[in-house]
C-alpha cells in the first residue's frame, strides 16, 4: 500500500469521511499488505505526468504504479489514460 494512500486515508478519517483502524499499519501488516514509500523518483514522475488527472494523491499512485510496475485498485475512469494496470472496484 502506498504511503500516499495511507496519508489520504488518514486525512479523510480525521475529517469524518471514512472509518479506518486506529492502528492502520498493524491492520495492513495483518492482511499481508506491503508498504510502498514515496521516493524522489516517484515525486519527479508524478510531476511530469500528463494532466489527465489533477488530484495529487492519485497522480502519485499513478507514478508509483508506472515506476514499480504495479496494478491499481480504483473506480476512477481517469486512471485509464495513463496506461497503468487497473482492477476496478
């Protein structure tokens, strides 16, 4: 799981828009999710992406998926424009 996803989840939980476990890191580890830190390369790549999508969290996820050859889980149709693997929710 990307650090960007954990960050966004934490923000939305604090705003009362989502519910998340108190110890998200432990919950992810218990479910065999592996952490994906944000690297300098990811940041540079996200900044260079075409402007199909303007959400900074989503742009980071796309850049990480491209750099690490990962598949994203999303229901956001705008992700398709970037040619990354997607599992629709």
